[in-house]
């Protein structure tokens, strides 16, 4: 992925995260975009209650990752940092 392509995909990722953010905030949590590798691995930081919730992995994979990959096929996975 070129630097230009990466910037475009990152902008799409941030928009996708903005779409799931209200659901996380309803439960006292949030998500912060951190970075993305050239291989399409998106790194996020779970905040608030999501940061310490025992169900954080399920939220990350079944909620956030699914929503992002649905609209951005270039994303291979979403990982927590």
C-alpha cells in the first residue's frame, strides 16, 4: 500500500470508528485510532469502560473489526494496543 493509499484508507477507518463510537459510549467506553500498518492492520486503543471490560476482545473483534472490515476491505484486522 502506498503512502497515499494508506492516508485514504486511514480516513475511511476513522469514519467507520466514528460510526461505532456512539454504541461504545452508551456503555461508558470509547475507541481511539492509533495507527495502521501498510499490511492493513489497524491499531486502536479502547478507552473508558471498554479498556477494562472482560468482554473487550469480543467488542473489538465482533463489533469494531466487523464494522470496519465491512466498509473497508483493505483492512485485514483490528488490534488493540
